[in-house]
C-alpha cells in the first residue's frame, strides 16, 4: 500500500563535530552499520521498497553506501570478509534509491517539501535517521502502516518524555481513542515545559498523506525561522485528521552524543552478531 519512504538527510550534524565536518551524521556507525541503513531496513520491513533521499552538500557517502563498490567487492571476493557485506547487499537488492538535493536548510518541513518530486501524489513514510528504533517484532513503521490501513490519514509516532525535555521535541495533545492511540487536536514545536500541552513527544517516524505538500507550501516560517512540519501537521489535524501512536519498541536519540553511545552499547550487547 505504501511503497515510498522519504529520508531527510541534508542536516549538518553539528553536535558531532568535528567528525561530521567531512562525514554525514547519517553514516555514523552504530557498531558496524550506519544509522541510515537501520532506517532503510525498517522501511523495507514495513513493505516500502522505494527510498527517496533528500540530501545536501557533502552527503555523497550516503549515495555511495547504497550502491555497489566494485573495487571493494573484487578485493574481498572469496574471502571470509565477503560476508560482512551481506546486509547491505540485501538492502540494495530489495530497494531502489532516488536522490534530490535540499539547497538551503530551512527546516524539516522544507526538507519534506523538497522531496515532493520523488514522492508524487501518494502516501509515504518518513524516517529521521537520528532516531534509532529497535524492536523484537514489527518495526515502528510496520506498526504505523497497519494503522494507516485502518484510518487512511497521517500518523505520527510519539513517546512520553520527561516534562523538562519538551523543548527538544514537537509536543502533541489529543483525544485518546484507545491505549496508545490519539486523535491530535494540538501540536506545538519545542515548547517550554510550562507551555507544553502534554509530555507526548513526536519522534522521527511518520506516515504522511500527499496533501501535506500543499499545506507545507502555504505554511509560514515558524520556530527558529524554519518551515516546521509540526505546524503543517497541526493544520492537517484541524482540517481533517492526524493520529498519534505511542509505538512499541525502544528508541535512541542518536542525534545526541549520549544517546548515540547508549545505542551503540545496547546494539553491541543485544543485537549485533559477528559474521
């Protein structure tokens, strides 16, 4: 039903300087696999096989990662080291990759709008690679696709955060339809704790309907002078329906050094298997 997944990967990754001066933050490895590959694998598990990358200057390593490296493959062909490429070969075989460039950093909403040329007039997933989600069963996107089949509207992933951390996230409020599922009626980008409508924070997984593009075109700059996806989603919620889903699984904020180290330790101890 949903075949395309959009990856906004044009950001600078300033919290990881100087490493990200010449290396995309999405290529930072959690043990032996870059963050963006975890996201692509999650999208594939959800039935999406067309990956749309909104890139920027200095991001060629992402494009190269999802391509065949003939020299490397030749050098290690027939050796035990060849098995280390199994996971990325599988990804390349199962998905296609298209790219467009975000020439200016004008916010997540602008990045999503930049990807319209790759998505067209159909519902699509969005993965923010900074958020690494680990699940024993269905991944977060697969869980959300099941909800989309039922509600046929935009769906955002949420989780509760400490009240003093609301300034880091978009925060929602809404009517609880059942445990862990809300119909959104309010949404604020990075509010101060005293202004937050709840402590339910949006994390980097979305299912969006294509009318979001027209809404984004009419959305004025918001917090930080950027075009905020949160503002566009609030308009969509007020004029139609947006659902918020408290997903099952564990999420790591790999946009921060602490979260990245925590994710690396967890994956090494609980997920990683040496070839």
